C-alpha cells in the first residue's frame, strides 16, 4: 500500500478466540462509483503484528462516498488451522465528512464477528 502515514481511515482486527490481534489478515478497500454503481478497488492491505492496517488511504484519496472493506477471514482461519463459518466479512459504510478520522475495528471469532465505528 502506498499511502500517507496519517491515513484518515484505519482498521484493527482482533481474534477474540485467541485474545490476540489477527496478524496477516488480507483486506481489500473499495469505493462505490455513483455513476455506474460498481465497486472500484482502491487498495489491498494486510494486518500487521498488532492486527492493524493503519495506512489504507492518503487524505488526498479519501473523499465522501460509500466504501467497503472486504476482510479475507476464511484464509486467515485456514492459516492458523481453524475451521470457520464466514469465508469473508464485508463492512460497507458511508463517509460524509472526509476531514474526519474513521476507524473500522473488527472483532472476530470462527463463528461470529462484530464491528462498530471507532475513533
């Protein structure tokens, strides 16, 4: 990923079954193109040792609109040799003010997940 170290959009994934960050989880960030109603992939990233993917977009790339983060959870569970129910998790959200900071946390277990807008 090539983005500013001051990204207005961050994420953090915690593996609640282990009580640890979910290291090495692949994610894809896309924006909905209003004119065509198609998703345009903006970047692919991987969570670090702390379960974070802090530099998703630079402030210049971040505009108002609808975004989607696609977390490759099935692959993550396979890597740590666990069975899971969800092959992926997609979180769709709307940005109204791109001057604010947005944080998308994901609390993950093999058979459930939850998210919220963090700060």
